[in-house]
């Protein structure tokens, strides 16, 4: 009793801890700033009630105006340049050494080289930068740390300094042909003026600090805008200022406390309702940590993508393919569950975007279309069709909302359609995500079931070659299982696939099973009843082993293990009892190891397998015999308690029996005899 309580407590503890961790992670992904209550755009109507200034607040200049004023202010900037005399001395010294082997007047050339450096040589890049900033003069700091102002135009670049020296030498009558041989430009390439970034930045900050970011105020009680009015650039500037004021004023600590509390309450409510839904209507999900973990990871993954896009890029949030969430969950769960999780995720995501009402409406409609468009994913082409349909839904919904708000065609945000296209294109990666989920979580998708149920795959091809009779049997069983599954609302694809593999273990000893025997030879007749029964029973354990070795999904392996449940091999059991009535029988030697069927689909297989096998022993196939056979087989399984661990109802069993009767009558219906041709 204590062990049970401890196990139950551990389950609750894990669930609560997982709940808290999920809320903490999602809260971390949400933006930290206080969310502004209104969404607006220039040229679009104001969709809220009358807005009146709740208090006096300043009107801030827009970015374009501030940029222009900063540019104008920086025109009066006088950057500081350091004069590096070491460069000048080194260049003159190198010239003196190199000029010794030449006959021209070296002193005159050195004089003008020195004069160019005294005037100042600045790099091409730095002078071009100052010219773009419309700077007219600079301050040069000499070796005595004294700054003097000079016009920017008076400073040389290396090429200008070379031109000045050579022209001056020509004007003074020096034979320049001799000077040319020494390449004077080599001694003028290194600038001796370097920017003093520290003092220049201080000067720049001082100039920019004089610029006022405000250009007026809005008095308390002043009407700003009313419902239906178009947002003009001037009104937009006032609304922007109001947004900034709300963010920067008030008690920050108190505001953050209430903001944190409000967000946490919202997350707790949303996740709690989602958990209650699964607890009440989908208990299999709440009882499976894998299922809960998959849903949480998918939700957090989508919210994390949105958070990254919002924080680190300038992309529109519509580029995030939120429809991936319902598409993936629809493959592994049901439509209602997929849509419920999608809606919860979108409601949380709406707290992270600029226009929450539009975002919620568009994304919920897209999620509904995603679920409706993918009834059963059995091929990649269905995913392409869903993506195309979702893209059309994006376009129609967004266009309708813009027109409903009174937005003119000229003011449409046409770039949103590009984001819709990219988002729809990214839905094609759903196929890869489904594959990853299957491998990580052990779930089974309809795509995998379609591949496994293809009778041309290597396993089934080998099965048909080694056990041709058994293979015909499993084909008939799969047909019966599919028809029953349709009738009672079970998973037809899963039932078909499980039926095709349920007798896989007979490949170990195919000739021990009557459907594969020829010439009436049955090797089991020469064996003791216990040994013969064990050989028949072993096809279950052998089948499980083969399926595990072949890497078949656990859901398919369950069909192999459960298709006989814990029933007895009645032929050998009854034969033993009849021959040795006084001997105490060991039931375990004649009983299949189980377990009992635990799903509707595995129960359907058990019934289909037994009915199909028994129908082969009928001597006549009239309606009465077929009805009696089906009733005896299925009622016997019910009486043995083979269905007690499954969710199948008595009504489902009765429907299944009627399907079996109808199908067997169609299979074994009487045919007319063809008349002989008279000679």
C-alpha cells in the first residue's frame, strides 16, 4: 500500500514540477517591456474608442527629424588631431640617407618635405569622412599639447602633399628630372596627423547633448484621436510619444511587480485549462509523459522562434509557421487536441506581438484550416496541398481584415503577403519534424504505417515467400480488420498494418502451420501435445523477436504479442484432456503468454484472426453456419475475458460480429454452375 502511495505521489510531483518549469520557460520567452495597449499604423483607421491624454506628456521628435538635427549639429564639430612628429622625423631621415647618391640639392627638397609635414598630412579615409560630415575645420594638438584650429582644406592627403612638393620644386627652378629618380611619394605616404578619438567623442557628445528630443507637450485632457479616424503622421508622432511616456514614467518597481503577476496568472490559467481538457477528455495523454512532453516541446519551440524573431530580427511575426504545431499534433493525436493546443499557443504568442487581435484571428483560422485539411496524412503530397490551402487562407483572412478596417489598397502592407508565402513554404518541413518526433518519442505516424503496410516492402515480401499460406491468411484478416475498424471508428490504417504483421513469427517454422502444409503432411501429429502446443505458441514470441530485430514500431509489435491474448491452443488442450482424462494438466504449457489486447485495434485483430481461421474449417457456408461460427468464436473470447483490458464496448462487439457475418457471406457466397456445351 505504501508503494502505491509513493508512486502516485511521485507522479503528481513530476506533473507539478513540469507544470512550473513550463510556465517559467514560457515567461522567460515573453518580452520584458510593458506592452502598449494600442496598435496603430499611419494611413489606417483608429480601431479603439476615443483616446484622451490622461496626463501631460511631451511630444518626442521622430527618428528622421532627430537624425537631421544631429547631422546639422555635427557640422560645427571640430575634431581633434594629434601631430606625430616621430613620423615626420623618420621620413626626413630616410630621405637624407637615400639622397646621398644623387647630385640634386637635397637640402631644398628636404625643406619642402618638412614643410608639407608641418602643414599636416591626413589619411584619405579620414579626410573623406570629415568632408561627408560637412566639417570645415579641425583642431591640431602639437607636441606641447596645445590645440590650434586650421581649415580642413589646408591639410594634405599623401597625394596632395606629393603634388605640392613637386610643383614647388619646379617653381623654384630645380631640375625635377633628377628628383624624380628618388620617388618622393615614398616619403609622403605616412600621415603625421591622427584622430584623437577621446577628445573628438567628447566634443561630439557635447554637441549632441544640446539637441532637445522634445518639440512640445500634450496637455492633460486633450483629445488625441477617436474611433474611425485615420492615423496621420502627426497623430502617429503623438501616439509614439504617449507610448514612450507610458514606458518611462510611473513607479517602475510597482509596475513590474503587477506586470509579472499578471503574466504569470495568465500563463497558469491557460496551461491549467489545457491540462483539465486532456485530463477530462483525453486521459491517455495525461497518463503518458511522452505525449505531454511532446506537446510542451512543440509549444515552447514555436514560442521560442517567435521570441527570437521579435528580439533579434526585423521580420514580421507572420513569418513563423505556427500551422506546423496543429499539423504535427494532428498526425499523432486527434483534431480537437491539436486545435486546443494551437489556440493556447496563439493566445500566449499574442502577448508577444504588436497587433494581438489581428494575430489571434488570423492564426486561429489558419490552425482550423490546417486541422481540416489533413484528415489523415498518408503521403507527402497531402502536406503540399495543406500548405497551399493555408497560404490561401492567410491571404483571404488578412485581406478581409484590412478591408473591414477601412484600409485603402494603397495603404496595404503588401510585404505581409511575402511573409505568408515564406511561412507556408516552411510548412513543408513538417515531414522532417514528424520523422524526428517518431524517432525521439516512439510515436507512430500514418506515413510510417503506409510504408509498413506496403506489401512490396522487404519484410512482407520475405514473409509471402516463406509462408505463402499464412500470408494469404493475414491479407484476409487485414481486410476484415479494416472493415470492422471503419464500422466502430477505430484506426483503420493501424489495424491493417498490425494485421499484416501479426503472424510474422510463423516464418521460423512455416511447415508446422496447416495453411503452409502440402500433401496433407502435418509434422505436429508425431509430437506430444505439450510440445506441439509450445511450437504453435512460439510463433508469438518469435514474431516479437523478429519485429524488434527489424526495427518495427512498438505499436505494431503489440499486435503480434496480443493477437492471441492469454487464450489456450484449444486443439491440443482439448486433445490432451480427451486422451488423458485422469491426468492433471499443466495449463501454462497450452496458454499463450499474452498480454491481453489493450486497444480497440488489437481486439479487432484478435476477433478477425480467430474468425478467419475458424471459417476455413466450415463444411458448408450457408448463412446459419456462418452466423453460428462468428457468434461462437467472438462470444467465446468475451467469456474467456480476453477483452477486459481494452476500451471496446459491447455495442462495438455486436457491430463487429455483424461485419464479420456480412463479409464472410460475401467471400463464401454460392456461385452458379456453368452449363456444359452440347456436342
